[in-house]
C-alpha cells in the first residue's frame, strides 16, 4: 500500500510559479511510475504530466507543455510538479498518483491517489 500526500498548492496571480510536492509513505516509489492530474470545478479529471520510475522519460499534456516540469527524487520518495507561467485556466485541484506498471496518461491505470491540493490562479 502506498500513501500519497500532496502539498504546495495555494492562491497565486497569473504569471506566478508554484511547486507542488507529492510525498509517498508505506512503500518506496522506486518501482512506480508517477503522474499528476488535475480537476477543475465542473470538469473531468485530466492528465497533466507523468514520469517513469527511473525519471528517464516524462510526458506532458499539450496545455501545459513548456510551462510545467515533472521530476522525482526516489531517495526522498517525492515527486514534484514545477509550474511556471500559471494561467487562470490552470486553477484546479491537483492530484498525484502512482502506477506500479508504466507511465500513463489514463487515470484508470493508476493504483494509488493522493487527496489533492488546490491551486487557484487569479487574473
């Protein structure tokens, strides 16, 4: 069993930066691919970024490509999402998730989820 806890969300202005963290406990994240997803009010949960277990490959949604960066520190069992150039449309609850098989853009492929952290971007 893996427990995931996100942190780092908050209220920022358009153009600002935030770094989200996702800390894991229960098991090491070494063998898990990790993903970030987000869900805005009234919308479905959508893929943001993912990273393979080694950190060797990363994948991004087109809407955030070039602005967000996913990274991981397996020694700390932590995954990060660096968000630059935030826009009001980035406002959402951000969730991290762990997948014990492979990096994926599909939420149903993930086995464990955090509780989410709110990011609000004002214009």
